[in-house]
C-alpha cells in the first residue's frame, strides 16, 4: 500500500451525518479523522424561558430514535429540581418504557444497519428478497418493541403519556399481560436472530484498544433507569457530579461537543454497560453472551453490537419480570387525563438515564415560577466521538495491507458499531480519505 | 412499467419521521413492491441522484444547507416535506424568537463563531414543495396515504379543519374543561387528536390550520380565564415560522 485517499461524506446506515477522512502517503497514515458536520440545533438555548411542564416535550425532539430516553432523562431532571417523587408502580412502568426503546433501537441497529455488513449486502432491502425469513423475524421483533412503546407511552416516537410526576394514562393489566405473552412467544425469534448473527459474527474485526468505559451502575439491577455513574478506571460517583466525568470541549471539525474523563477518550453504550454490570445478568442472558465468547472486560468496539443483542435478551426477560410484579401487586388505576399535583419551586436537578447508545444527562435550573433559566444536555454519542476517532487512528494502521475498499468498509463498520446518533449529538456521518 | 424511484433526505431534525417509515414494519415490504428506494442514507449504502420523488425531513438552518436542498429539487420531479420541521419549520423555530448570536454563545461559548446558523425555516422557504406530510412525528397511515396519492397522480387529502373536530369525535374531555391550555382549536387536524387521546393536550405539532379562527380561539381563552400570555408560550413551540409569515 502506497498512497491512499479516503473521503466518506455522510457515512450511511447511521443516524445523522458524519465524515471519515483517511490519508496515507508511502504506506504511512498522515491523517485519519472522524468529523461531525451535522447542522447544530441549539436545544440548550431553545428551552430557556420555557415552563417546567414543557421541557420533556421539547427535549424529546433532540432525537427521534431515543425520544423515550430523552423524555425520561428530562422528567428526572425536572423531578429532581422540584423534589417530585413517583410511585413504585410508575417507576416500573417507566422501566418498561425504557426497555421498549432499547429493544426497538437495538433491533433496528442489529437487523437493519449491522446485518447487511455481516451478510455482504448494501442494505436490508436486498436482504428482503435473499433472506426473507430472517428479515421477517427481525421485523416481527421490531414490531413487538414498538407495540410495547405504544402501550406504555401512547406512541412509538415522541412519547405522550410520560409527564412530570408520573403518567397521563397507563395501560390496563390486561394489556400488559397480553404484551407479556407476546414477549414470551417471541423468544424463539430472538434465538433465531442470535443464531443468525452468530453465523456471520466471524466478519466482525478482531480489533482491540484499551479504553475507559462509563455507564450507570446499581447494586440492585442491571442499571438502565437509575444508578450511580461508574467508570472502569475510577469507580463510582453520584449523578450530580456528572460534569467531572463529561468535561465537554469543542473541536472545530465537529458541531458536536466531545468529552473526556480519565484518558483522552471514553466509551459509553451497550458494551460499557456490559463491561460494568455483567454480574447483574441472569444465567440465560449470560448464555447468549457465551455464544459469542463475550466476557467483561471486552475492549473490542465492534462487539458493541453483540452487547446490544445480549441487552435485547435482558430487556425481554426483565420486562416479563416487571409485568409479573405489576400483576402480583395489582395495578392501581388512575383517573383519565391524569395530571399529578406538583408544587412548583426553584432549584436545579440532574437526570441520568441509560439510553440505547449510552449514558444520557439532562441538567436543568428553574426559577420560583418554574421557568427554565439554565440547561445542559450531554448526549451519549457526544461522549463516544473522541473514542471513535482514537479507535480509527489505531485501526487504520493495522489494515494497510488491505485494499482501499476493505479499509473503507472497516472504518464504516467501526462507526456503525457505535450505533452513533449524530442528530442527537448535534447531529450527521461522512468518510473522507483525503 | 418502471417503478418510481424514491429518495429520502434529512436536514436539521431528529430523523424521527424517517424512523416512522421504518416503523411501517411489514408494510415496508408492500411499499417496496410499488417503488424503488434509491437513496436513504439512514438505512442503505447505495446512493443515486436519479429519483422521481424526494422525501425531505428537517428544517433548513444554514445557508450551506440551501445548495443541497436546491440540488434535490433539481433532481426530483416531486418534493415532499416529511414532518413538521420540513413542512412548517417546527420546533427548531423556537430559537427564531431569540437573538441568534446569543443562542450560539449559550451552546458553544466563545467558539460560537465556528458554528454557522440562521433562522430555522421549512424547506418551502427555499424550494418549491409539492406535498406535505405534517406531524411531529408523522403519522404512518397518513404517510402511506400521501404515497398512494402521489403514485396515482392525485393530490393528497390533508384536513383543512382543526384538531378539535377529531377530538370531539373521539369524545375526549376538552383540555380547557380540565384547566389546561390547548392549541387544538387552531392546529391542523389529521392526527386523530392523538395527544389528547393519551391524556395530555394538543401541542400544535401539525402547524396552524389554513385560516385559523383566532377570534373564537380568543373567546375560548377568555371563557376559561386564560391570558394571551398562556397562548403565546404554546404558539411559540411549533408555529414560529408560520406566525412570523402572517
């Protein structure tokens, strides 16, 4: 390999716009860069001056794919600022909503965005003719996750029922039990998808780069809705101290802010959660990880997709458990158009939630009238940009004996493994070999 | 007969409308029987500049977006604005009420000058648009209805009456009766009053209805002891561009 220019403008099969630039001269990598040119959206400025009961509606629009996660992080920040507590029943229902979104997003990523690379196709569209059974299995699981979002949130994208203090409307126990039965019946589909991915997992590059992983962690469960911030380098800290972890900074080639903590970069998302919280999985879920030889601490970012598969299994299992608990406790009904009584007061609150792509923070300050005077949102993909960039800088030199096409594919697969949500992080993906 | 070639594009937005297309699940397979999707960056590697119908999601928020949008217009026979951000400017227009310099400084501090922006606007502020799919997010059924109409060469049937009509039909208890403010009386219907059905209010995501009856909306405000200030806050959520144009 002598000279090579790779310029991938707007990497495909990712959410948002990003670019990859690689320049090799006489067999030496001169430039290798991840750029984010997405149009900035200024949400933190948009919410200033708005009322406390509107913020979750506005910030949900940061991202269509993780709108449930943004809504929940937003509600948790508002609730923390005003000292609002929610019932144990609502907590369980919110955890179910979060599982629904994680399943929907993970299945979309695995089935629509990653699988074509593993099966050598450009997209899921030709797979619909070449592998109709497999595609239909993926669609069935995706539909089930969306049905679950509909039931918990009133719709699939930009939830309606989630409001400060609880829910405006809740499902009936009959609907929840019907959902549970569908989830139990979907287990063979899940196993089929795991086997399909296993059959092609040899295509995932065996690339390793040590890094720091950050995720929520809880002594009680595999942390998604609640927990402390945990780092594989420095241990645990309360959510209120998130700024000492995220340390956002501006990179001129990116409209998304980047972050770093104990090293030059860290990784968030399914693999980070897997590495930090593996011991909270059930034996059944661990079996799926075993199929792929996935054990903590795994430093191969391409295995993030496999960690998503493992989490999907966990979400199905944990959702069934949560519905059983709701059934046993007896679901307490609430009035139609429910609006919890809330005493508005001044204060600051931080909400952290694990969303499909990693740990998400919303931080709001309100005045005594409940008007937002300061806001900060730190999005998972922002936290991964520096790690993607450093992975690429480590990956490309190991591939110089390969063709340009193979290198391009490996770089794109690396970016896709992170399942970036670039709209969220500002928002966009492009590979440029310059 | 050759199938129409369809492309999807996105500008400043959350890509939730394209996600709604993905959420059609098995119906996508039926759609693929009728059209060839040739560009859809979110889901496919392949790309083509030859397409008949372009679906565009997101608002135009930068001068440099305009060139890309104009090229799409040039390539396509039909341009469809997909979702509120593209169709009416949507939630992005909240910032149009603020000093944009200050908005940039709030988010990017002393490096604000690196991040070019102008008032967020719907795509028809830049290019001619042939059809609109409203909503934040779009309604899947309405999307399919618009696609079917376009394939048959018909004008899509989009309601020109307010959300209240659907809400009454759904026998909801009026949000005003519940002591809440709602912009359903001036918002374009077609969503089947989905948010009120879920126990909240209409936030106005489909934009102002054609010829909104503001006087009767004001009467409603007075009847329920609400003020124009209550209305203005909610109007600023989605109506920013439409209000500025009136």
